[in-house]
C-alpha cells in the first residue's frame, strides 16, 4: 500500500464538530483520522462500534466518539445526531460516507437490490443532511461532503442500481448547493474510483468466485479504466474531503471532485 503524508500544516478545523457516517473503516476511517489531525471534534456513525475504537481514534479518543446507527432509518439517525450534539455540540461538518455496492445484471436486479442501494446510498445521505443542516444554517457556517463515486459520473455494467443511487447523490449535491449558497454552507461530492477498501476486496472475491480468474486478473479488470492502473488509497480521498472543509475552499460548492487517477477526464 502506498503511503501518503497526512501531517497538516495547521489545525485549521480546531473546534469544529464533524460527523462522518460509515467512519469505522476504509474511506470513512481515513477521513475521520485526518479531520482529527486538523483539530476537529469527530463523531463517527457506524453500524457496529469497532473494538478499541480502531485506527481513527488512536491517541485522540477524547476528541472522537463512535455512535452506532443505521443511516437508512430516519428515527435512528435523529437519535444518533442528538447523541453527537450532546458530546461535541452543534454540527459544522457532515461527511456522508456510508454506502454499499451490490452487483447484478439488470434483468436480475430485483426490487430488493434496487431498494437497498437507494436506502443506504441515497436515503441515508438525505436523512443525515436534513439532520445536520439546521445547525449549519443557524451558525451560517457548514461543510457537507458527500462521498459519491465515479459510478455517479459514468456508467458501469452490472451495477445499475448502484450507479443510479450515486447519480442521485450528485444531483442532490448540486441542488442543495444552490439552495444554501448564500448561507455560509457549501455542499460538494467527492467521487473516488476503485479504492483499496473492504468493498473492493469483496468485489474481487466475487469476480474470482464467478469467473475462476485469479485475484490479480480480477483486480486488473477493476483498475483497467484508471489511467494510473492502480487502486486509489483511502488517504487520497480523505485529502480531498479535508480540503473542502478547510479555510480557503469557501468558493467551491456544488462540485463533483473525482479522485480516480484521471478516469473521468
């Protein structure tokens, strides 16, 4: 795995309360860890609280709290956000990272698959954004970053439900950015290509099981569209997220930033 420097030049987010969904592993954990380094107080929403607070909390547990929640359940989201506020106060930053990808040919994509992709990828973003936005409007400062995907910018075969849900997230991003443009709140989407996470490892396992190809061949198929011919690292995605939250990015809103090695040029 490629290592990337994560030492911030300053604590540009000191005192800001950031909430990261799906933040116990992968991209979410990398985002939580970097926001902590920039001085933010971080609430992590996850389905299961990781043992020993996992990697993101290493050495900074006083500034980080894990809250178990199901982002597809609006009541659970409301309860979790209340818990987050009781610990660190009003929300300033929301990173909608929780997501899932299921694959199937279109004619084998049943309603259960379609609904599950919409529930986790789109409904979860909707519920969490509605829960966080009032705090940001009240203080006239907020940063919302939706982790979409290159699948929200282009089409991929055999993941029509996933692509549809991520395209919808980008549409929501652009619409809300215009709605709050004069209120001190920015709304952007970061669109990773195939990233070295558990989700991609599971995809490789499925390809191997279904096709009999080797893991190297299966991985090569996934990264073939990336001109750099490699997996994106979670830390690279986290860098883009942090930049959108830090001072100096105030004029950047309604944007989709691809972190994909040039795939979507």
